[in-house]
C-alpha cells in the first residue's frame, strides 16, 4: 500500500491551520504521534502560548477491557485552559474514542472557549460523532491494519502500516 | 529476576504475571515495582490540577477495612480512591462487628455480598491481608495497608518513589534504615523493595534489642552505632519508635534512645551533604528525630505524604485493570 509522505501532509496541515489562528490559540498534542506533530505545528505557526501534551490513558473507555496502558506519560498543559482556543492534534483519526477521552481530560483543566481538531490522516471508521476541522489527507485503511506515525533518526516524520497483531509491514 | 515458576506461585500475581493483590514487596519482580513507580508519575500531575480527579475507577467500590486504628494511611487511601472516582466505604472494624464476635472472613463475605471491588486492609495480625486475598473471588483485589509486623507495601513504594524523585537512580545509593526494625512492617517492606530495585548497600542501624534475629539474611549490613552507620549515606529512612508495640521494656527510656539514635543535625552531618531524610509518620519529635531535622532542608517527609497519594492511585489502578 502506497502511503503519503508525512512531511508533505504536515505542510498542508500547517497551511490550513495558519488561516484560523489568533494570539490566544494553543496547540495540544495527544501522545505520542500527536505530540510530535504539535511540536512541529507550534514551531511552524510561531504560537505565543506554550505547547501542551496529553496522555489520555486515565480517560480511556477501554480500561474495563484491557486495564491500564503501560508507559503512561504525564499530561502537561502549561497554559490557562479557561477561555483558550485549543487546537487538539493527533496523528491518525479513526474511531474517535481517543479524541473523546482527550476532550474530557481538557475540561478537567478548565472550560476552553473552543476546541478544534487537527489530524494528519483521517482513516474513517468513526464510532463516535467526532469530526476534524483540519486534515492532512483522508486514506482508506483496512480494519486489520494499524497506521502509525514514526519519528526517524533525522527527526523527520513518516507513516507506517502494521498488521494489528504483528510487526511492521 | 524471579523465574516464571516462582511468579506463578506468588499469591500476588495472576496467571498472566500481572499484579492481582498487593500484599508485600517481598518476592515481587523489579519490573512490577518499577511499573507502579512509573504509573505514579502521571498521577502526581493529576493531584496538582484544579480538578484533582480522573474517571478511571468510576463505579468501583473500595472498602477500607481498618481493624487497627490509623488516621493517615486510611485517609491517604481514601483520597487516592476518591481521586480515581471510586466510591469509598470506610469501616472502622475495631469498634464494630468484630467486637460483636464476627470472624474476619464473615466480615469479608458480607462486604463481598455488597459487591466490593477492592479491599484495603489494615490489621494487627501478620498475614490478615493474605488470608483475605486467598478467600475472595478472583475479581476482587486486596491491598495490604499494614499487617502486624509483617508488611506495609504501599509505604515502602511511596518511599521508593520519593527516593527515585530525589536521587534518580537506585544503583549507586547507600541507604540506612534507622530505629525500631524489630517491630516495623515498614522496615521489612523497605528492605525487600530496596534490594529488589538494585540498591547496592542497605544498612540497618538500631540497638540490639530492636533488631530481629538474623536480620543480615535479608541482605542488609547491621550497625549499632549511628556514627559508623550514617557515614557516607545518601538516604536516611527513619522509623517511628513504636511505643504501642513494645511488649516488654526493650529501652531504658525515650530520652536515652534519643541520645544514641535520635536524628539530630550533628548526626545527620555524618551522612553525605546531599542526603535526604524520610520518615513514614507519625513522628515522635525528640524521640527518633529532632525537630530541626524534621523541618530542615534535607527532610522529604511532607513530599512523601503527597507522593503517597499518587503511588496509592497507581496501585489501585493497576490492580483494578489486571
């Protein structure tokens, strides 16, 4: 399967978001791929508010099925959420469950004025009424495959496809 | 590292090697201890927010079964459970059904019939939490919050968390545990955790009357003299002088104890200049620790209390998710 270049999609995403930002816009990445993207967006858009990062493990809806995820990183929201305009960033938008968890977590920091969603790839398959305002590309991915963002040795971002229960394709 | 066979025999682990109950730090592999410490890190951030609560254990019922009086430990477990959105029921059993003659397991059966998901147990008898863990249905989890002289694993884990936060790594530390080792479940749990996590030198410092027989077998170096025992130490773990556990007169007086084993600024100066001082609380000021040290720059006694909540949140979430 031919995958698009993540760096090209990031440029598309940055250009889209640039239209809609103001001095009180903040970006928040969802661990791990979303944080890499949010770092790049934050730099590219030269935002004044510091970068935020969320690990949504404590808000996930599959705790009852699979328990706690290993390697949870601390969430870090270093700006005042109350009244802020937040752009939530994730690498791959799929079922929408991660985004639901992230929105719930953000509200435990305060009441934002708005939240918009940016994703590098929208692979469809939504199980919740969630939509992204900014999308790098839409891509048909079979349900048995997992699409993930990776950070290469030179710091550049790339997309990879996995079989859900096996390794890299 | 513990072998697979040994792990499958450990009553604390389920058949997948996951933590099912937390009863003691003894026999737990380093990977499980480190997973608890790693999971506690993000919970520290949660407890610093305006909304100090996550929805992880929403709908779960956690029973605090305290057969022995305790304010601090019970409160920190209660706060931890509430910050995970669980429902907490506190039972002070020393003054309720036990005095009417109900047995320990009858009490547990009754509470299980009320759909308990987790029991936090404090009991004066060593092994009480083990007994309950062996008895309950597999979906119920048990945390030992202190049993007799045996174990107090969450206290040891919050101590390990505090040490790692201050010193970053366990592998180059010299740690001294000072005081009433004989009666202390905290000391036993600390020794097992420290040695499992790779601390190369664990010392115990106490008068002969407050040391268990053959304590060296736990892998510790024994000192009776503070001047020798505290030399070049990175971490001092003070113990409370357990007046209520002193069945016989093992000490001439508390004044005498303070003179030889109380941590004063002069004795602390024998340790490394950046040594930290821990105490599980409640402190007997002027008995095992001087107020100047307890409130001094090297004391991490209050951070221990704060971290204790994050560590207990981590233990509860790991158990509930296994």
